[in-house]
């Protein structure tokens, strides 16, 4: 397993009506948000969101993984990844709060836009 770990910067307060990206979300809120993230699901233990990506080759899987890990590092987020041939399993969470935050959901959207 390849893993990168960083904390979300919570020093800047969000504006009015904006969800703080570092607050732990309840399972119900996560499930609602996952409606807009096809292929993503809440892990059985509710500690992360996860998705399996199928790539056309091992090289493509490694390139995709490098993108995800670099982006997670740049955004100070945590992504766990497992490569199995041409498949990449991603798990996104925020360990500092013990589960999924808005920042993780936003990161999943960003990954899906690639």
C-alpha cells in the first residue's frame, strides 16, 4: 500500500453558510454528497470514502496514482491507494477528525474531473 498523510489546514475560518472543510461529517451527509460522486461509496466502517478506478495499463495506473498523491500532498489531504494490476483503489479521509470531511468530498470531485 502506498500512503501519503497530511492534515487539512483549518486555520482559516470558512465564510458564512460554508461548511468548514475540517469538520467530521455524519454518514447521512456523506451519503447525500455521494449521489454526486458516481462510483464512490462510504467505507463499511464509515471512516473513509472509496472508489476503484480501472486503468488501461499498469503505466496508466501508476500515472493516475502519482497525480492523486501529488494533489493530496499539495492540498494537505490524506489518500490511501492500493494498486492491483490495472486497478487503483482510493480511500480518502481526514485522520485528524477521524473520518470524512468536506475536503475529502471536494478532493473526490477533483479526482473525478481528471
